[in-house]
């Protein structure tokens, strides 16, 4: 006779959260045709649900789920609804939706800030960071409450009277700026939270440093993608298109990095991933420059003889293929030297060991040399060697 063990309440809550996230993402995919918002909300929702199930006592999973809902949420009000609230002719349901739209974005900022402060343990940091963390979280919550219950709210850049304002005659509300200006100090707090991540990363060691490295690397990837998108927008003059493709790829990496860091799945692979990403980005840029440059030069040179560009395209393709492998080898080695030092140092150590092994016949010497090589190359926590005895 076998007995089944019922899952605990936290596990059941995690499964319910997973179903809720999937339902929210499905609804977002139906209501929105924006692939960027869809991919980002899927990554946040799925990662948050996984963390709630695998690490139910860590609040980070719930914060990631909240961010997934925030990103999956479509626009609930239109310009006509806002105008109706401003004119005082809106229905109670419309007024509540406009009020909800006014403050829900601020909750997303606070969730990002809280995640940055509590990552990766889900608890307030100890030592000198504890009191500043409590102070900045308290100030952020106070700002959200001010945005929510002030006499004036801002929706899509329009100031309207708050239908659920508290204590309208309170003199304190006269000191609260309108026009959405309360979001500015909130953005500054989020920036301070990200800066604290960088400082904590520089001071951390061991497992904590690797966990922080995942999130910091993904955040830097997002920043670089945004800078690239803004630069591309300035060059092309359009706010959409190919310059923002790196941003579409970068944004989902944040929840993925959070999931890897907290579950510690392949935690020490970050150096290899970063080095390969940088290497292939540099090689892609070099190949693209070679491809485009050869096309331009050959097109100009062959213009007096032919109107077609078939020869130029074929020659540029051959040139790009010819430079790919040499450039990839040189760039990968240079990037590994800076970002994947363990692999860069391990290759010479293994090569030197293989040379010494050719002329060594003493088992004790080989065993000692092997132990030293492995320790220098990968720094394992423990090391054992089994040698099969020869049959007599």
C-alpha cells in the first residue's frame, strides 16, 4: 500500500500563481499586438512562477510575478475616458479605472527597487546597507501613497481631479507637485537601488558575487541595448525598427538572470556567456562592416560596366566568409583574456600538462601533476583520483 504526500500550502499557492501568470500572459497576447511587451511579460511571469514554486519562502519570486503582471497589463483607459474624468462626466467605473492607471506604474517602480535591494536572498541586507535600504523603501512607499491619494492625479500627461483623494482640505497636499513630478524622485530611487547592486557586487565574494554578477550583467546588457536603440533612432530618425532589436532581446534576460541566480542552475557559466556574447557581437559588427564596405566599393567600381549588383553582393559574401573564422578566433581569445579568465588560464595549463605527460612514466608524479593542473585550472571544492589496478 502506498501513500501519497499532499503538497504543502506554499506549493499549492505557487501552482495557482503559475496558472494565474499563464492566464495573464495569454490575455495580454490577445489584447496586445506588441511582441516586445509579450516576450517580456512571458519571461517575467514564467520565471516568477518558477521561483515561487521552487523557492516559496523567497519574496523575489512574488516581485517578479508582480512585474510580469505590470508588463502584461494593457492600457485600460482612453483619451476620452481621461477627458470625461476631467470634465466630471465619467461614470464611477471609468473614474476608478483612470485612478488605477494613475498609480499602478509607480507600483512597478517600487517593485523594481525592492527587487534590487532584496536580491538575491529576499531579505533586507545586513550591516551598513540595512538602514539606508529601510529608509529608501519607506520613502518610495510614501511617494506611491502620495501619487495614489493626492487631490490631483496625472494620467498620460493630463492632470485630473482624483476621484478617491483623501482629506482634500489637508494643507499638506498643497506642497505635493502635480504633473507627474512625483515620479522623478521615484526614478532616482530606482537608480540608487541599481547603483547599490553594483557596489554590493564589488564587495561580494563567492556564491553571492556570482549571483549578483548574473543580474548586473543582464542590467548592463539592457543599458547597452537602450543606448544602441537611442543612437540608432538618432541616425535613422525613426523610433522603431532594427535599432531596438537588441532591446527586445535584452529585456527578457533580466528575469532569466534572476531565475538562474536564485536557483543556482549553472551559476558559474556567466563568464563564458558574457565572453561569448561580447565576442560574437564584435565579430558580427566586423563582418557587417566588411560586407557593407565591399558592396559599396564594388558597386561604385563596377557602375560604369554594369547596372546590377550581383557581382558586388557575391564578392562581399565571400569576403565576409573569409574574415569570419580568423576574426572570431582572435576576438574570442582577446575577450576570454578579459572576461573569461578561468578558461584563458586553463588552456595553457592543460597544454603544458599534456606535454609533460608524454615523457612521464611515474604514476605518483603523474597523479601529483594532475592534481596541481586541475586545481590551477578549475579550482574545484574537492578532488579525487581513481586509478584501476592492473590485473596480474
